[in-house]
C-alpha cells in the first residue's frame, strides 16, 4: 500500500503534472515537493490555498511528503466560512503561490510558497513515510445542515480508494488524465491529482473547463477525462457541430463522470456521437469512492456500478434492517464499510458517532440494487426521497424522464407537504425555449406515460437557472426558497 506516491520516491523521469505551459516530471516534482516539505518543519496542519495551479499540486504533495495534514481551502470561500474552517482546523502554515494575496484569516500563518518549475529546488533531506492511519487531508463538507464539518481522511483511505480504482478502471502509468476540476474537493484533488501520481502516470489540468481544451488534450495523447455532469452536458451540446470533439472523445480510453448523476439524455447523446459510454462512480467526502462501473464490465447508463474492491455495501430499510435481495425495485439507504472510510469529523466526536451504525457508515443516499448487483442512486434521503400517497419515490428517475422532453433544458424534483398525499412531487424546470415552455399538464402527462402515474409532478415551477454548487450539484434546499412561475394541479 505504501509509499503513497511511489513514483515520487523512485524519482521517475516520466511526466507528472502539467498546468498550461508549466510542467514537472515525477523527479522534478520530488524536488519541488521536497522544498515545500522542508518548509513545513514543525507544522501541525497546513492550509493550501487551492487555486487550479501547479503550485497547489506541488504544495499538497509536499505536505503529504512531510506527513503534515492538508486542509484544502476553496479560494471562493466567503469570510464567515473561511473563518470557521481556519478556526476549526487550526493550521500553523499556509501554502500559496507567491503572487496570491491571501485574506486576513490566513495572515497570521507561516507562509510557504511552492518552488517554481525548473527552479532546481532539490533537497537532500529524506522524509519517513507516515503510518497508514495518519491524517492525509482534512476536507470540509458543504455545510448544508450547519457549519462545514472537517472530514479527516487517513493515508490508508487515499491509498485504498486509488488502488481500488486502478483495479476497476485498469488505470496504469501509461494513462494521461485531463480534467478541469477544482482542487479543493475529493474529485479534483484526490482522484484527479493524487490518482495519476500514485499510478506513476500524468495529469494535464486545463485550469478552466472548455470544450476546446478537452479536444486538444485528448487528441494529443491524453487517455482519460474526468468531469462533472455540467461539463458533460456542454460536451454533449457541442458534439453536433464539432467533429474534432467527437473524434477526441471517441479516442479516449475512459470517460468518467462523478459528483452528481449524469442525466440519461447526455449519456445517450455522447454515445450516439462518439460510440463511447461515460462511466459513473459513486463516492462521498467521508468515504472516498464506494462503487464504479468497471472498465471491463457492462456500462449501463443510470447506474454507478458495483462496489469497489474492499468496499462492503448494503441497503437498509426505514427500520434499519438490511434489504437482503437485489430486486431492482426496493429503495434503501446505502451503508458502507471498508478501508476507504474517513477517521472522524474533526472536533465533532458526537457527529462521528452518529454517522455510524455497528461500523457501517450511513451515507444518507438512497438507492436501488439491480439483480446483477449494479447500484442505482435515487437521491439523498433528506431531499430526494419523496413519500407520496403511500409510495416511496426517488427524485432521480423523474428528473431523467423530464430531461427527455424536448422543451426542458434542466430539471430538478423535490417534495413538498401535501394534506392529502403527505408529500407531492414538484418539478423545477428551466425551459429549453423561453418563449414557449411546456405546460405543467404536458410535463405531468409526459412523466405518467414513462413511469407510474403516481410519479407524475403535481406542481411545476419555472426558473431561469437551477442553483448549483461549484461541483455542479443542484442545491435543492435553495429551491425551496423560490416560488418561480408555474402551476399546481391534481
């Protein structure tokens, strides 16, 4: 399992990181990271001002080399959120590119600047590999139900997840990954930077997402692309008029989508234009990766695959009893256990204890398991499981059907209290054509024709855009603060 980054220790000459015109081999990264590590002598924890730059990647690797827990900080954090994260994690040092002006909340910390590429910053000092249970990162959750919680991820969890993905995706040192994901989340940082580095391969970060960058990199040797659904939606929309993009995606060995469900309409458009199927996987900050569609298995749109190597997964009903059969219909909460799990919520022992039942982590995500073991996510227990008229209904399947309507650009589904049904289904729609949006009755009939009648929306709200976070996830709690234009009906 260890060292965490063996190509770094071996000082391999292969390409490792590229951000724009700045690049490092694994050997050069070892030198640059060693310089950062030397500057972290005596550090307790280190905040990393996580801009999408080479310096951020070098800073994270340097801290891991030194055995100092990394607290990735979103440069877009508001003043209150930033103050909470810094106060809660209490870092002693901060890593940031030298040209960055840091906010006052970080001013008192010892600042370490990553060495420039090619600066010859070799250090003769050797660093002992920390124990597997040592904290590697403290990643803060989105804080949808209160202040963000610091998720303590041990080195063991990082290694276990990346090695399980090596198995599932047949990931090798010959793979070159391209992405444009933020570096303060699990997806972009752990999978998108540490993943290639652990394999001894390379990553090319675009800085900002655009279809031209994806095309350029995939046509010039990149083999894998990681993205979120909003990125794949833009790729799908561009495919009809961009033959170079279609050729680039068709030539990729692996296309992976995560952080939220990829709508079936975008799956189908990409496959039709390129012959390639997008692989989905499922994970959380607390668990890293739990399941994935395998590169050597069936790629079925709408599923997140099977449990990864080493991960145990079960569905439980409302009474907390395990659902013992895979019938493709029974909805239950996903619970997982395995070496991929976090250690604790920082400074929150009660929250940590509440998150587990007999060693199983309660994810709060609801799913169905097909007879062949494939997992289909239907949504979050708190926001996406709707209890209407005695039925338990997952919002995700209704959203996919709504997105198949030609008059719908974006769709989200929530439940709201109803005196007769308990909850009624509400569809939040961004029309494809502002001047002639589909009527509420038309959308309800469209859903009823594809699914059971009790799954049709009982109310439709029209918006100009759906509220999303920086990973493209729809923030459904914010939807409830809107009314929007629309109609309610029986």
